[in-house]
C-alpha cells in the first residue's frame, strides 16, 4: 500500500521555520481495464516530498585546501546525522574563506606572521556574520581567541602520529648523510636532527597533494606529514612508515578538529555542544596550556601530547633548539579532569621555560619556520 503525506502549515512545525517542500517525484500507477462491471478501481498514487530550507541554518566556514574541506564535510555530515532539521536540503552551506597562509606558500610561516595565518580571515568572517561556525585544524589555532568568539567543540581526535613518506627509503635510519628532508615544521626538523644530524632540512610548504607530488618529482628525499590528514583524505597508501611518539613527539593539538562560533550564539552553541568530544577537548586544552605557558609561536620548536590513561592524564612535552643539539623534555601525570589537565600542561610549560636559558628563546626567534 502506498502512502501520501500531506503537510499543513498549521500542523507542521517545519513549515513555520522557513522550510519549504517540493514534490521530487510523482508516480501514478493505473490498473489495466477490468473485464467486469461496477465502479472503477482507484488509481494508486505515490508522492515523495522533499524538504528544502529557504536559507541556510548553518553557514560552515573553512579554508579551501582538500584537507580543510574534508574536515568541513565531516562536520557537515555530523550535523546532519545529529539534527533532523539540518538534514534538510539547503540547511547547511559550506563557505570557503582564503587565508593568508593559503596565499603565501614560498616563505616560512614565521616570516609572514606566524600563528593565526590560517585562522585570522575565518575569525573575521565569523564576527561579521558571513559564517556561523568555523572549522579548524586545532594545531593552527592560536592559544588566544578573538573577542566575541568561543571554542565549544572538538571532534574525536584522529591518530596524533607523524608519517615518514619516501619513495627511496623505508625508514629514517636508512637515509645517508646529506639526504634532503622537506618540512616546514621546526618541531619535526629539530627532532630529526637530534637523531640524524647529517640530514638537510629545507622549507617545504603546500597542501598534502602538492607535497607528495614534489616528492615524486625528486625535489626532496623524504617528507613527514601528520597521519591524521592522510587518514581523513584516504591517502594512507603514501605513508612509508608511521613514527611512534617516542621518536617524533607530535605538535600541540595535532589530529584534532576544533569548531568555533560567536559568543552568545545560543543556536550554534547547542549544535556544537552535541558534537563535542570531551576527551579530545580535555587533552587538547592541556597541550594548549603548555604552549601558552611557553609563549610558543611558529618560531619555536615545541611538541606536546596529552592523553587519557585510565582515570589519569599523561602528558609529555618538549622544547628544542633548531638544530636539535639541545632538547628539554618534561612529563606530567594528573587526575583526568579539565581543570587538572589544564593545570598540568601549564605547570609543564612553566618548568621548561625556567630551565631554558634566555638566549635559547632569543636564538629561536632569530630564525624562521614553524612547528
């Protein structure tokens, strides 16, 4: 038996909220003439109703790189899954915002402004109402937020580790002295040179696809990328080896996606609260408090990794010289709670800041680069 659904403005709550409906398909099945007398057999009618929003309920701001778009699509799909009103056609709109970091690719990040290069234009678009939420790679987000914005949501964290990618070699240990490593990350550079001082690191920026293409063109002998990005774009076939965190401690907030909105925007806050993964948020905020205590910037090789272990938080952090000749490390264990996690990260950062001589930070600032 077929069903016909009829919507009445007075009884349908969706119709009173800027939602319209259209018939997307209409099927009429008429029976063959019957060889009998009596009243005709009624036709069977199937009508499918599709809802459409007159205006987007949520405008999702994102950078335009393939990885950033993959993260925006993930956010869009989670919103659709969790809120029926956002599953309606046109309820969600993805808005691409080009950032300074996307425009200038031939210079180290620190030389063109350091942190905030991948978030500043999104912040402006959020505050002036062009977008309702902004999706970020959390490792790009400064430890401070612009007035009028909040960060109420982080999605479940991906694998935090780095991937070694090479066409010539299966492991870092196989690379001969003088081999060229393409990386824009001072964090990776310093940890690599601490283990393999004979390697040569060169600035290597661009999206994941362009970096892999340069590797195939023999511009460099290897590169390192976050495995999280490769996972999200289904490109893990390019990873030669995944490096354990005791070999390459990850960047603060690596593998995490954060979503910001305007302060006081009750509707967007309610949406994001449902998506928030609290375990990720606690761990990432612990790492960010470590970074904030160090006054970390893209000019400083800093790494930090917090994770849940039973009812405890475990944290490891380091700060290094650019050439890897000096690395200061610390670790913390605390009760698993937001307050204790943030406190542990802050305490670890303050410890390393006291240990490092003043010229250590000064020497770092004289150089360019990023994490």
